[in-house]
């Protein structure tokens, strides 16, 4: 019974982390001061290849899901399917919150307030990821990548796990810049996400709902 109760709580934390992550991502997008790293990379790839952003998101999710299986060094059907399942509602939630914020015209605020909104979004993304990573019921494949790197190869370092997991999207953005000569949706928020988001996740693990511990599935 205790295990069942524990799982129910983890499921609740999954929903909380998912909604918080999506709402915070939308804040970063609407402030127009730089999106999260994977988001910015997907936008630039879609522009470079003249395909829809949704197609880019699905392609990323599929490729990273496959990469996660190689990092795990065995096939885990639950992880494979759950990574793909997570991607669909998350994308729609981000779009929903971005639409919800539109009447606020966050991109029209004075620069200091836009920066505050962007930083609030960055902090919210890190906290949301921390919560649903610890619950570890299902995860977005991009966050699963950082999670596997963190605990399988980097001795539990959230900062290095997140930073190294950003290598693929950064390389994609570099390729897009070589093709198009320009980059969009890149700003201070993107640079901060690249450099400090992992460390904020590690801080959140210790200070935000500290009773929620990591539930490893590997």
C-alpha cells in the first residue's frame, strides 16, 4: 500500500513539474529575450529546413529517445515509449500557455521587466524539470538525456549533465547559422539556460520539495 501511495504522489509531482515547466517555457518565449536551448535550436532548424516547428520537435524527440537507449546500454521499452508519450502533451501545453500570455504583451514591457520575466521562466523551467526528474514516472527525452548523463556517467552532477546534454542542440544551431547566416530566438535567456540551468536544477533538488527523492529506473 505504501508503494502505491508513493507512486500516486510521484504521479502528482509529475503533473506539477510538467505544467510548471511548460508555463515557464512559455514565459521565456513570450518575453522575447531568448528561449530555452532545445526550443531555440528547434526553431532555427525549422527555419533552415523550411519545415514546421512541430515536425522539428517530433524529430528531436525521436532521435534523442533513440540516443537515450544507447546511453542506457540496453533496450528499455518503458523508457522508450514514455519519452515519446511525454513529448506530445508538453508541446501542446507550451503552446497553450504562450497563447494564454499573449494579452499581457510581455514582449512590450520595459527591458528590465522583460528580463525579470525571462529569468522567472528560466527558474521555473529548472524547478519543473527537477520535480518531474525526481518523480521519474515519465520524462521528456531531452531531460532523460541529461538525467542519464548525470547519474550514469557524471557522478550525479546536475550542472555537467545538463551542460553536456546541450551539445547536440548547440551543434544544430551552429549548422543553421552556417546555412542561413542568422539565428533567431537566441538571447540572454538562451545563454543563461546553457550555462546555469543545470546548476539551478541541482539546487532545486535540495531545496524545492526536498522530501521528493530521485527514483532511478536504471
